[in-house]
């Protein structure tokens, strides 16, 4: 570090500097930035003027994790290609247009819904089911495999009725079935498969009691292609006893604990110490019990699960080879084996890196995955001279992740670093201690010599001394604020630290992105518009909850902030609003989300591609929970709460016209409206109090927007 030219012990200004009484205080930042500012501005202008949507696509890796469904169009908006690589140009769906259609008032042709918003794309869901089946069929034909692929969707990934019904409908030509892991999941799977292909599998996984097993046997009686998979050894006794009582010949599967496992977060469910499945010793005891009961022919399916997000096909093949060896041994022992269920594990490339060394990515695509599975099973079966089994997979994440997009709005951001003319230098000097004043002069002296590291040293010392003075009570808050601003400005000018701003978003992370909070799962988050402009602000996202964990400060690519655009009054296409999208979140997030701070789920719309000017139609709307709905979840009674507040207003003699001009009827109507509305913030254009009052009065004037309750 350069040697300082002035003595740090001297409280007197060095030669050439003004003293404390001089109003022409030299600015250290002026010396630092005098030469660099013009160059920096010219470079920034040049880069911004040459910025294109292609630059944004590369910056946010949209062309990597988004392919083949998400791209940036020439207007700088994210668009959906609903049929993947088979999409035509006129079939692209602009996400900003969906937001406009959904959020515009009904009087303007919109739906009048608030954000946040989940956009479901059934066309993408259909393409995922078709692509998965096609990948396996291609591998089967290429390798002369002598059976077929028949997948199931594990409903735990997203139990939404419309999602499950669509998968059953789209999978009907492929005998695509469902997997359940609990009694309510089994009930919904049974109901949905009544409209599916009769050959579709209904795989019953999870812990089981007598009621669960009885329900599965009833499904068998209802001519559903039901398989009861034994996850615990004692379940075999329930299946034997209840099937005899109900006179049902069950189809039984067994899940094994393989030695093969992967070391990532999602690999904890596999291996010998995994939560589910039977050891080889337990499998042999199950075979013996079935044989003794005359039911060994009922054992027809072998199931295993290496873990979600299998990173590479090498690990996948190791697991499939081990599993197929056990399968072949069950055939040798006399079981009537027909199906090998490879479980889940087909991964999603969340960050676009195509890496096999991360929980956020995988090093293969659908085709490589299917080819590796088919090849491993075929080789072992041919070696053992046994019939090729039906291949089943439980690929939930890979099916539903892409079809759902969470869209939310940034409603404000922290103020940027202040300009030099906003900092009152004489005010700073006025209250400084001798040591702090000396730090200031040393900072100015170093700035004149363009010694950046020394500048930062004295700026930091000055800030710390001022904090100490403030705590002691000898410095005013205005002075401390100016010192903070000066420090930030010095840091910015010398490039010591690029300031990160906080963007406040109209969202609950605990409700809509629970995996980020709970396990650190990172999803791609990008602006859905303005991608023809260069983003120059580094930001983190802070949600509406009163919780320090309610923030997103980890992003794909290992980044701790996200490049964003300045919030503006008018961006030319979204009325000054700034919309962000979280992608690849269609699995697990809705089922796992809670109601922290009583923020419920977002509004949900289903969007289909159609031929027309907008190229889409909103076909279904499911409104999110109101304040009353989330209160009911916590055992409150909104109707009684409303009556209590109404009586309170009467008790305290609220006049017909209050001091603020709000009459009693409008007050009560506004209360009722608050119960009916969603918990999220409502985006309002800047307006006067009178406009807000008039809007409230309109709420009260409409009879259908008031609550009235009847009591027995």
C-alpha cells in the first residue's frame, strides 16, 4: 500500500486543503472520477446501444436451460414454443401478453387478476409426455428390444387435478399411468385412471396400512391395472391376508435397496441405508412367504430408485445393471416377473450447464437417458436368456417442471448510491472528531494521487469512527447518513465493490418457491421483458414476508445476485411495471408451499396455443386463496371476524362522515372487501387520496361485493 503523504495524527488540514471552517470542502470522489467518468460513460453507452435480445439470452442462459421451450423474441420478451422443436414461428406465445391479458381490468378486456401468477401450459406438458415416450421407443427400436416402455407419473410432483387429468389424457395412446404414495393420492389416481387407458399401470408405493392395501385391492376389482409395491417387509402379510379376504388376486411388486447411489442431495433416498425398499435378505423372505401362500406368481414387478436428479448416464447404468441382476434372480426363483420399474431420477438441467457434477444439472438428454436404460436391461437379460421386461419409469420432475411458470412483479428497489451533489460535505466535517477529520483529509489526499486502495482504507476508517461517534451520541443521523453515502460512492467509483440493490417482489418465497428456502434449490429467474435493454443493476430479491429468510440471493451459475434493469416509470410495454419469471418450477413447489405470514398461493391460469393474433387463449382460471380463505386454514372464522369488526364500528359510534371523509357504509364495505381480496399487494398507479377514497366508495356501492351473513 502506498505510503501516506500526511501525518495521520495531525488534526490540521494538510497544505493545499481547506480547513474545517472553509465552505469549499474538496471532494475526494471528484478527484477519483474526473478522468474515469467520461470513459466509463462512453463505454456504457456504447455497450447499451449494441445490446440485443441475443445478449440477454446468453447472459441469463435462456438458450441453455430453456431449450426447446423458452426463447427471447426480437422485442425482448420471453416467449414459449409450446411444441418444442416442432413449434412454428406463429405459434410462439409471448409471456408479457399473457400477463397483460390476465392483469388488465375487465373493462379493458382483461381478467382483472392480481399477480403473482402461475401460468400452466398444457401444450408443453403434452410435449413432455410425448417426448419421453418417443425417446424410449426410439431406443427400443434401435436396440431391437423385445418389449415396450410404459411410464407412470408420480402424482406427488404436482397433485393438481388439471395437471393429473391432462397427463392421463395425453398419455392415453402410450398406456401412460400414475403412481401414488399415500391414500389420498391413490384415491385421486384411481378416479383419474377410470378415464385412462385400461392397460395403464397404477403403481402403489409408500408406507401401507390395512386401509391402503384394501383400497389398492378395490382398485384391482375395478379393473384398474394395479400393482402393490412392497416397501417394507411386513406389508407382504397385509397383502396376503387382505387379498384372501376380499377374494382378489393381486399384482405385487417389490422395491429393492440397491448398493448403487449418487452422492448429491437427492441421493440420500438410495443405497443400503435408504428410507425405502428391501434388502436382498428381506426380498428372499418375501419370496418365501409368497411361495408358501401359493402367490409367487403374483410377484410381477421389480422397482428401485437411485435418487432424483441422477447426474450422469454412467451412474444410471450402474444402478440399472444391478437392478436387472436382481430381476433376473427373481425370475430364476419362480416369480412371474413382467415389469422393471426404474423409478424416478430423470433430471432437469436447471442452470443450463450440462454438468454431471451438480444437483442443478445433468449431463444427458431424454434420448441418452432412454438409450442407457434400454441398453443396460437388454444386455443383462440376453446374458441370462430371460424375456425382456416392460420398462416403466416414474419420471415426474422431467414431465411437469417445464409446463409451469411463476410470474411476479418487482414493486420497488432500494435507492442507488447517492450522487456527489447529494452529500453535504460541510455537514460531515462539522461534527467529526479529530481522528475522523484526519481520515477525511487523508482520503482526499489519496484521491488526488489516484491511490484507490488507500482511498478505500481511509473511507472505511472514517465510516467506522463516525459509527462510534453516533453510538456515543456526538454525531447526528444526517451526518452519519452522509458519511455512509460518501463511503458507498467512493467504493463505487474505485470499483472496490459493485453495490447490490434489493428488489422487493410481490411474492412469498415460502409459498411459491419453498425448495429454495428449505433445501437451497436454485431455479432460473429472469425478467420476462425488456431483454432488448442491457441490465446494469445487480440485485437480490426480497419477498413480502416478515422473515429474514424471505429473500433470493442465489442464482444459477453460482451467482449471489442477478443482473436486472432499473425500475422505471414507463418501459414502453408494461406500463412501468417490471415482471420476473421463475421457470422449471412445475414439480413439488405448489404442494410443498405453506402459508407463512398467511400468504396463500398465486392465481393460476391455463394457456393453450391457438391460431390467431395473440396465438393463445386462457382456457382456465383458478383464483388464489383470499384473506378469508387463508384465515380459515388457521381455524379462524372470517364471517364472525367481520361481524366483530362491524359491531366495533357501531360501538364506537363511527359517524356517518368521519374526519377523513370516509362514511360508515364505505368503511364496512372496505372491511368486507379486504376479507375477499388476496393477501398480496395490489399494484396501483400513483394517485391522490381522493381517488383511493372514490375507489373504496365504489366497492361499497356494489351489492354483490358486500358480505351478508345468516345465522341459525
